[in-house]
């Protein structure tokens, strides 16, 4: 069979790499893909934008694709699953209506409140003066979020009301276009962040190993918010009892709530969590696999991913379809100079062909030109390693970074360090 993956980042490279290993798969097509996906066995890029839904449907028909997996959020919110379904094509992901869970922060917050799922206190605004009054009534640290999709950058963690007001002013003035025409202001939760991703076929789900992302650009969780500067799996603060709590108080009520609201949710569901002194609370939902969380999770997956995604689409999910290496994995993102703002592109990348079974470089923003690999985006590479423990995985990833030629690469030096600091 042929499988089509929609997207061009590190997440899509990791999915393509894993799916290409399946004996069930004849070819993996990636639209539009990157220089890394073009190098994988059985894998071929298609020069089709993730926004070109007509082109993607036509390609899936022409290539006789058995199943399409959608990586990024924008095509899901734009209705790619609805379009494929109308054309009689199998596409794994939520409908546009269900994808509002990620596409609108205010929709997600209202959903959480309606179904009694723990989250931070919040309010939505389209008027700056109303936001100002709210901040006067709620002094202290706040989080200001663009309501719509902003490529992971529409979030400002404000230390005080003045900084929150500045963020609200910036967003409502159009910093993120239509995505910030409405904003959400919520209390800043204190605790440890964790990511919990499941694959859903309606009410049944299969859980992937927990993971932990690093959103801030600079060491020590400083600097601007990004799409993610690295991740490791498993998460540092989630033990088995807490995992059960997350499933019973967040995941399962969410799936019941989707059904109650008339949605047959099929695909990946990502709960971004804060582990507080009062228990886990939802920071956000994503309706797809995370990036860069996909990279360490796929490194840990020992079973074939294809039967699992086929079962999710068919409505026959079973936990025995998924198996994972007990060893931890860690991913460090190498970003272009200027990220997450305006970045410089076109740097030649060298030293990419020295991977072994314990380390893999997943490409994000890269392109091929004249036999060379060039940088072509903000988050360029994700250096991902397995290790007998997190310290070993960290050491392998950072040692591998030293062998890569990437002028001006921006990366954090403390990915996974907080895992070591919190574990005995």
C-alpha cells in the first residue's frame, strides 16, 4: 500500500521514517516533505502545499493512496479530512468541526468548562479596554494567547499585569493577523508541564508514552515562546498513578464530551498539561501529534505504526497494537538564526549522514539544492537519541550536534536537564 503524509517538518519526517519501516508499505509519499524525507527508503516527496487541499486530494487519487495522515494543524482546521471523506478517500484526523479544539482557544476553553475538565481560569476578549479592566481585577502572572492558529508562537507568558496588557495590546492590534483578532487571558498555572498524546477511534484510545516539551527558546526556560526547542520521553513528573489520573479526569471526559457535542473524533489528540499541586490541568489541546514530541516517541516505538493507524481509522483500536522501548529518548532542535522571528535561510548543512541505531537526525526546515542540504525554515533539525537512561540520551544527542556543520545554529543546552534534576 501507499501512505501519504501531509506536512514538511520534523514530525512528518519522524512519521515517514517509522512508516517506511513497515513491511505493509510499498511507498510513503510526503507533501511537500523536506530534504530529510526525500532521503528515506521507500519515500518520495510531492511538491504540494499543505494548504492546497484540491491538489492533495488529486494526488491521493492519482497515486492510489490507501491512507493519508495529516501532520500539521492548519489543514485539519481548514477541513482536509472533510474534503478527503467527500472524495471517498481515507484520511486520519478530526473533521474541521472537531479540530476547533485546537483551532480556537476560546472554543477549547468553553469545551473544558462545559465538560468539567480541569483547566486554568480564563476570559476571552476582542476589546482592549475590556481586557485592561480584567487585568486590573486579576493582578499577577497571566498567560495571553491568540485565539486562532499562530504556528505555536501566539502565546505570551506574562510575569505581571503590565506585561500581560502589553501582550494583549500587541495581539489585538494584529500581530498574528486574524488569529489574534480575539485573545484569551488565563491565569498562569504553576507546576511541571507534560505532553500526553493518544490515538483515538471515537471513544477507544491507545496512549503513547508521555513526553515533555521545551517551548522557550533559551536555556533556563527564558526567551520567547516557540514551536518547541526540544523534547524528551518519558515526562519527568508523570508516574503510573498520575498517568491513570490524567486518563480518567482529562482524556476520557474529553472523548465523552466530543461524542456528546456530536463529533466522531478520529486521529491523534494531544493534551498539553500542567502538573499542579491540585493535580493535572489542561493548558491546550492539539488535534495532531506534537513537534518535537513525535521524534523521541517514534524513536521509542518498537511496533509497526501502520496497523495502529489503520485500526484507528477502521474503529478497531487495541492497546496490544502498540509497543515501546523502555529506554528514554531525547530530541534537541537546531533552529536558524533569528528564530522565532525573521530567520536567515540558505545555510549549507553538513555532517548529516553519520547516524547509528541510537541517534537519528530528523529534518524540519530543510531543502535540497544541487546535491546539498540547505536550511529553509525556523526549526531546521531535530537531533534525537535513545539511551539506557536520560543522561546517556542527552550525552549522545549533544555529542552528535558537535559533528553537524550549521553556521549560527540556535539551540538549547539544557534539554532533558530538568528530568535529571527531578529524578533521584
